[in-house]
C-alpha cells in the first residue's frame, strides 16, 4: 500500500501541477503532520536528477520585473523549455497575509501549460525570502520544470539569500527615474551576473542607453565574482520584446562557462540548506520549550528573580535543547 508521500510523489514526477501546488503548500505549512509528509516527499524526490537552470531575479521598484519575467519566461518556453516562477511576496507584519497577485501580473505565463507560477508569502523571514523557497525549487525541478525563476521583493537583503540558492543572479534596473545609481548598493552590483536596463523603448530609449553606460562605468569599480565572467550590462524592452533573446543567450553563455563551478556551487548550497534546516529545527524546539517544557520554564522563573544569571540560564536551556 502506497504512503501519502509516495502517491503524491508519483503524480508530481509525472508533471501534475495540482500535485506540485499541494506539495509546495505542505512544505510551507507549520503543522507537524504536514511537515512530516513534506519531509518524506522531499526524501523521495531528492533522488531525481535533472538538468536545470536556477535564475534569481531582482530589481529596483518600478523596474518592470513582472512584465520582464513574463516576456522572458514565454520566450524560454518557445524554445521547448518548461518554466517555473517562484515569486516571493512581502508578508504583512500584522496579519501575516501577502499580496499574492503574481498570476494577475503575468497573465500570459499563468495560462501557459508549460509554466507554473507560485506566489509565496515571505512569512517575515530575513530579507523577504520565503522560508521554504529551496524546497519549492526542488519540487518544481522534480515536476519537470527545467528553468526556475526566483523573483525577490526588491533591492535589499533578500538578494544575498536568493544568490545562495540559484545558479546566477540577474538584476533589472530602470532609467529615467532620477539618479540611476542612487539606492543601488555596491553589494547588489557585486552579486549580479547579468544587469539589464528595462523599459528601453519610446522616448525612454536614449535614457536607457545613457543609464547602461553609467552602470557599466560603475561596474569598473566592482571586483568581478569570477575570472571568466564580467557582468554584462544590456538594455531591454519587456513590452516590445527587444533584448529578450539576447538576455537568454547571456544566461546560456554564463551556464556554459560556469558549468563545473555551478556543480560545486550547488554542493555548497545543499550544505547551507542543511544548516538552515538545523537552525529551524532548533528554533522550533525552542519555541515549543518556551511554552511547554517544565525544566525550561523553571530556569526562566529563576532568571526573572536573578537577571544576573543570564549566561548560566542560557547555557542550561541550550543543554536541554541539544542533548
């Protein structure tokens, strides 16, 4: 008799989008029974090995990320690929809700049978990266999606996290919004493998070209990440489709040149994934212990009476959690 994980994994590996959506929901759930099923499911699909490309995409506010991702995704699909978009939305710090509007912002992709769009609330995690994004990537790959686009909420700390779970990082910028370099941190430029200046059309085309020159000059002060690759700066018009083909060609060129490096990078990413799981397990145990563990509650009560015992109290609690 099949287990729930085995039954779901069969449908997932066959490319069933409903099974994929259900699997991702399980990984995002905090319910113990869902987490156990998700763990079993991930252990099954982890044995599958498929050639995939993982691309992190971010951009300044108003850079037209959704329009670009739709045009970019549809072009990639036209070449015979299957594209999954994991768009991380900012969660409300009050209600925990999020504006899950990615399917309405990418109607063409949403209706394409070779595309899968999954808006995931960030849940308040550092930088806005969803806690289970790594699991979602693996599930999409297992379901047969060979190009995974991970969209971040904007220019900030989330870019670091996304660069640590993808093969390359694409930064989308815009011209004609005042000082083009203002607000673009040096760290973001250093993370970027490809930089695109969007909305290079109509009256804004000349502005985009000027911005491209500015960004290219700025990159001359940034140490390249690799000795085989200097981040190119191109213009693109997502609305007109200009520069979309060239952008994909740059991705393929990078993947070809970085082939051996990407294999090593994924090994490192898996190790970071392991440590992330360990940290989460410890935090989960701590949160439960704060509410239910009598020994921990006794230590807390003693600490309230004598705050000077902070270090000793901390060590005692840690020793109870990690046995």
